[in-house]
């Protein structure tokens, strides 16, 4: 009686293990499927991206609730810094945005924080803070109106816009 | 001593009969159905009827007012106004002396009757509330006002009835300020709009040339503070509803947002964002003195005062994630109060002072909930794809908030609407607005 | 590499084994349920006690509870001691109070505090009351207002219950007579309750965290129609800040009116010609 119980339980535990591990592999699969455009929650595609000059994309993307610059973002910003150094008469506005999955007021602050982290990086590459202003739109101006993780990732951005 | 003994003895002798005579029965259950009541159309004489027909273009102002009352009471979820077709007694006679048996027959437990007259170019309304089962009058009141105020009269009557039958103040003679939305999601046009609590008398206060967000009433419900992107500079503004004058609040070298009035109406509390961090500031509207309340590298926003003005609740991501905090009004004694799973935002202190309403994001769902001011007793009232920004009714029983829908796979089908829900979690209702709507803020009671 | 695989598989095996072994305990859980059920049984038993529990005592207990709360605020440490030694006697004092209070119905708090205090001083009557039910309710009461003395009460309960059983044997026959003539039987009470439950529209706006209890005394005709209703805390009706109480009281009166004639027993008019209804909406509003 007791033995059979233990046996049954062992079976249950093993099945549970298998089920759980099955879940884990499935998840990886879904990440892979959109992996072409999102890496670690950050958009890596080019949809909606404009160019300030040849090879100088206008925007960088962020992970959910984050304002940390990725390697790709830093590369973009270095290109922008180089372009700004060449065109010293141009001033820019950094427009920070958030996705729709947050409260409005917090997202306004988050957009400001994102634009500022881009601004700080430009400044470390020698761009004067006088030439950069910052503006947050929070979640008010998405570029993709979708309600999918991909759409949200496109909207979490800081866009460099010519001010003059 | 002897007397005492005699008393005790006699007590013991009488005791059995006395004790057994009174049987007690505990009634701990009842029905939770809304109270059935009858709103008899207010009676009106022919002469007054004609006068009002000319002035207000309403055929029968008496029944129009009673419809307002009926609708308000129904929306509250606490009352069940009965169908007028079943009424046996004519309005004019009912107002003099209701035949209670008749009203009892249709199962009405309360009855509202009244009379409208045109006196000296004014609208005079008297109304009575009757307890049908006890066969007695519970309340009788009369109002005189300019005819154009007829809807407000309906709301005031509703408030009085609500207060008499529930024991707490009503919330019908109130307005709601909100952001009216139009256009595609990526280029939304937003205007300030104001309407009566029941959706009537809708008015737009801005033209939609610039983005406006998060309007909030002052305690007197005459002023509104909000965020405007006028000239692409997001700043907190102040708008006088009566005069239409607008002004920027304070002189900040950057974005100010998330404004609210202090409970005495003398200060505005808001966030100021600079260099990637947002702190909470207040500005005194009389002497223009600006005070910094929080000073932390994190995002501190959505501040809201307690009704006594002594405390401030706000949300901050200083712990790494958005959570709710409470502090004294000078910024000291900061304490985190939200410890549940998920992110917490938009805390708003209830008018009664005992609860804080909030928005919660957990596992991809948004919730509107309430907790006590020390963070205990968290109750989630409603769950949805996206909803946020609760605002309290002045009596603290109902919350209004906005809800956005998920778009389809083409990115279409987006809408934003206002909803209300009882503190109990029951009676969730769509609040009708002419356009899409968000960021509602409930005024205080206009009459008092 | 191999070693780590072995260790890993060993550890995993151990983990599975431990989990498997621990599960039978979970399976045993249902066995723990009976005690819970027995707790419920006690409550039911209490209810079936109703016929021989003079219900009026409960009011007094309640009133006393309130008073004791007041008293306990003044001198909390003393009281615990007293409960151990003098409860039985104090019950006797209750009887006196019943006489004093039931007819008047609304004792003023201040006066009754004094009463209790004086009674405590005179608590030397060695008389024991032959009604064990009172003790039961005394227990409840203590539980309610002094959780610290629970331990003491548990000890005491053993002794007392023993007494109770003894007494029961002695008096059962007497009691039986009382049972018939005292309260309503369970089915009679249930019929009445069920009827009033249906008539009472609980005011939905009431705060569920406030202590709102409305007690109404009824005078009845033999056919169950209500001759007279009296709200026992009538003074509270028109006090400022008691709006909710008033609303609840009015709803209770409406319920009684709506229910007329009440479903009363067909016989024994004498025992129920006066009836008290205690309306308490908390249970419903909380749920």
C-alpha cells in the first residue's frame, strides 16, 4: 500500500518535471521567433527609423522599464555625435518615449529619463549640452499602434530630431 | 444587608418569567438587491408647463426632472427605480397624500413625489420622500432657481434622497473634467472637456491644437490644473473654468507634470523632471514660493495629498520598480506602503482619508485597487488589459478611471473610455462620453 | 565532467525521492479535517442550545461586554485574575442585572459601569447559579474582550465543563420544562428568520467595518401581526454622526412591516408575544 503510494508519487514528480521543462523550452522557442527584430526585449529592426545623414540612424531603443543604452544604441549615438561635431550649427531635441504598458505620469518621467541617458552619452562624446534639449512624450506618440510586444519595443525609444 | 438579600431573593423569584419572556432572534441576513423605489413624475400645472416649454423647449419639465433623479439613483446601483407604467396614483395627488397601499402593491419601499411651478420667472421645485411601509414622510424640501438650472435641481434632489436613504452624502451634483480624445493612436488629438457627472452638458475647454493631459479640479471645482504641451514645452498650467484664463504654474527649466491641488486649494503639487530624475515640488499659488519635497535620483511622481493635507502619497521607482510611498507633507518620513507583487502607480488618497486608490500592473494585466494608508488590506476592484488613473467621487464610494482597449493585429480598434466602479468592486459602468476619453477627475459637490 | 553529471543525477534523484516521500503527508491532509468539522459542530450545538439558553442573558452579556470593555480600559490587569476565581459568582450578579435592565432596555453606560464595580466588590456570595449556559456565554465574552486570557480560559474550561456535565445531570428534568416554555424551537426560529431574511433590503451603502447592530422589540398578536415596534437604542437614531445607524434602523423597521404577519409558532403565544430582533448586516456587507 505505502510502496504503491510512493511509486505513484514518484511518477507524479517525474511527470511534473517533464511538464515544467517542456514549458521552458517552449518559451525559448517563442523568443527565437521574434528574435529577428527583438534582442533581450530591445528592438533591433529598422521600421520607422529615419536617418539624420547617411549611416546615422535617428533613434535608439530600450528594454521595458529601462533607460540603459545597449551596445547597438551606443554605436548609433556615437554616429550621431560624429555627425553633430561635423555640423556644429545644428541643435537637436531628444524626444523620449515609452510604450503603452505603463501609467501615463510615470511614462512621462521614463521618457525624460531615456532621452537624458542618450543626451549624457552624446555629451561624453563632446557635444555641448547647450545644443541638446530634451522632451518627453511618455506614451502619447507611439509609432506603432499595435498591442504586441514587437509594437511596444518600437515605441520604447529616444529620437534625435533637428531643432533648427 | 437584609434589604439587599430580599432584593436578590425577589429577583431570583421573578427572574424565570422575566428572562424567558423576551425571545431574541438574530437577523444577520437579508437581500442585497437595490432598494425598490418609485419616482413619481413631478406634477406641474398647465400654466407653468407652458412657460417652461417656451423657455427650456422641454414638453414636461416635471417628468424630465424626475427622469434625472431616476437615472442617478439607478446608476448608483443602490436603488431600483420601478417602472412608471405600474404607478397607480396620479402625480399631483400622490404629492399631496400618497395612497401607500397602492405603492406597496407595486413593492415600492420608498416614494419620491414633487411639484414644479413657475414663480417670478423662476423654477420652483418641491419634493417629498416617503417611507411607503411606515406610511410617513421622510423628507420634504423646496428649491428655487433660474430655469436653466433644471438639471442641477434633479441632481440635488438625487443627492438628498441618496443621503437620506444611505446615510452618506451623494455625488450627483458634480462634474467630471477629462481629456477628450480623437484620431489615430499615433497622432491622437486631445482636448480638455468638462461634463456633468451623468454625461450631460459636455463642453470642450481647449481646441486640441496642443497635447493636454491629466486635468484635476481644485476643491472648489472652479479651477483646473493640467499638463499642456503648449509650444512643445510640457508644463503644468492653471485654468479658471469660469473666466477661461490660463497661466503656467511656476518657472521651471524643464518638464513639470502630474499636478494636483492641495486639499485647501492653495498649493499645487507636481513633478519636475530634469537630468533623468523626477522630483516632487509644491508651489504656493498666493506667494508663488516653490518648495522641493523629494530629492532622490529616482522617478518620484503622481503625488496626492491626504484630505487633512498632512501627508502625501506618491509613486517612486527608488526600490528599482514603481511602488507607492507615503511621506509627511514636508517630505520627511518616506515609507513604502505597497509590497504586493507587481508595479504600483497613481496613488490617490480617498476623501474619507482611510484608503488609497491605485493602479497596479501585474503579469501583463492592469488593476484598479484600494489599500489602507499603511498599505494593508489591498483589494483589487477590477482587472483589464489596460486601465489606470482612478479618481474618487466626493463621498469616497465610487471611483472613475479610464480604460483602453487592445488593438487588433492591424493596430486598429483602439478606444479609450471612462468607467466607474463602486468601492465594493460591484456596479462597474461605462460612463458615456461624446468622444473617446481618458484622465477623468471628479469634482466636489457643487451645492453645499 | 562525468563526475559532475553523476553528482547532478544523484542530487536530482535525491530530490525526486524526497519530494515523493513528502507527498504522502499531503495525501494525509484530509485526515486533519475532522477537528475543523468538530469546531463547527460546537457552533451548531450552541445554536441548538438556544431553547434552553435564556436568550435575554445574551443581551445582558452584550451590554456587560461593552461595559467591561470600558472598565477594562481603566484597570486591565486586575480583571484577568478575577475571571479565574470569580466568574461563577459574577454570573449570579448577572441575574440581578437582568432584573434591573431588561425592562428598561437601554441602560446608560456610565451608570452600569458603576454597577459592575460595586458588584465586583460584593462578589463574595458563595451561591452558585444552576445555569451552566451562562458560563458558556461568559466564555465567549472573555474570548472576545481579552484574548490574553485564553490560555487561562482553556484550563478553566476543563474544570467548568466537568461541572456543567454534572449539573446537567442534576437538572435536566427541570430544564426540560424550561426548554418547552422558554425560547422558540430551532425550527420555529428558522421559519421566522427565513421570513425576515426575505423582507430585509440591506442598505447597500453602509460601511461594512462599523459596528452597526439594531435591536427592535416587537409586540405581537397571536396571528403574528405586529402591534408595536420599539427600537431599543432609539436615542442613537437622531444623534449627529449616527446617520448609518438611522438608515439601518429604518430598513429593519421596513423589513418588519413588509413581513407582516410574522411566521410565529401556532401555539404558546405567551412566550413570544414579545420578541426581540437583532439586525446585523455586517456578515452580508463584508461578503
